[in-house]
C-alpha cells in the first residue's frame, strides 16, 4: 500500500469535514474511502448529539419546576459523546497510517448499520 493512500486516509481524520471530502475525491482507494466515511460519521455524530441536546433541553425548559434541571442533567451525555469522539480521532489516524480497516469504537458500528458496509 502506497504512502499516498495512507496519507489521504490520515488526512481524513486530521482535518474534520474537509479532509474526508478531499480523501473521497482524491483518494479513490478502499482504505481512504473507509477512513473518510468513518471520520464523517464521527464528526456528524458529535455535532448531532450536541444539537439534539440543545433541542431537547429547550423543550424541557417549558416544564415548570423540573424542566431546567432535567435539561442540565441531560447535558451529562454530551461530554461522554465528545470523549468517544476524541478516542475515535486518536485511534482513527493510527489505524489509517497502519493501513488497517478497523472500525473505530462506537461510531464504526453506526456507519456499518447505516450504509450496510464501511468499506
């Protein structure tokens, strides 16, 4: 496997959103496509969970007395997702540089469930 393919695969992880798009356009190899799609899913999940928390917390604030407290308690899930995102953004480039098609924790299974295959 060439260094260029591995380089595009690593770039997909190091530059969120833009890196995966460039890796999909320029890479053309199964490894770069695999890591580009996984990086996109990780980034989308991190943003999606935060936006979902904002929407649900806003709706909960309309409940008298307990709504704001429940919204604040729900915020505990956001740092957990961000921690999983950090783990994925550390392990992803390592797997890409090694030329491995390993799924990143948590998000790799999500990609396989949505697209049917991550490769």
